[in-house]
């Protein structure tokens, strides 16, 4: 079973710099989609999110570019827990699937609104390093919706500000 897990498992830890580069790519693709009016590109965005949810950067062209080419040029990695990043990718997948479904159902205005919201939150991640999905994930832990042992770093929000290396869990 290990080969299947290694092909599709999300990494326990991720380079936050790579995650921010992926977010910048999402910003660029979403902005192009909205600016061009080619709303069908929301389906392409959804495929990218689905690939990243399934296997992190392994099968995603944008993820591979960010993790393998761009982020290494930005200095040493800043390792963070992968679990909240996967949750954030799943939120992006939900938004892009809903945007695509709205377009198919003849509601392009809903598609534009959903993509605009995605653009705002991807920009926050790319520019400021604020991952809204990660923030929600931490709140779900605090509310008891998600077990706190799923992500120790998330349960201790102050840990993100400490420069210590994160161990895989």
C-alpha cells in the first residue's frame, strides 16, 4: 500500500515559501480568468486544486514549479505543517468547483463572485503570508471540530511565530 500512499499522500510538512508561490500562481490564473472573461478556466483552476489536495505539489504543474523551481531560489525553506495547507487547498477546490458548477448552470455572476473571493484570499496568502484556510483550520481545532493532535502547530498558534524547525508527525 505504500506506493499508492506515496503517489497520492499530502506531505506532513511543506515549505511555506512554496505554498506562497502556489498562491501567487493561483492569483495570476484567477486574475487572467476574470480579466479575460474566460470563466471556463475555473475548471482548470479546480483541477489544479484537486491535484494538490490529492498529492501536494507532486502532480500539480503549478505546485511542481513553485516547490521545485521558484521557492528554492527564495532561500532556505520555512517548514510548516502540511495538514492546514491541505485543508486550504480543499477550500480552494470547493470554491473553484462551485464556480465551475455555477457557470455550467448558467449563473456566470456567481462564478465571478466566487472567483473574486478566491482572488482576495489567494492574494492574502501570496503577498502577506496569511492563509485563511489555515486560520479556519486552527479555529476548528480550538472549537473541537478537529482533534488537536491532527496538527500540533495549529493547536499552538504561537508556534508559527517561533523559528524552530517543525518535525514530521
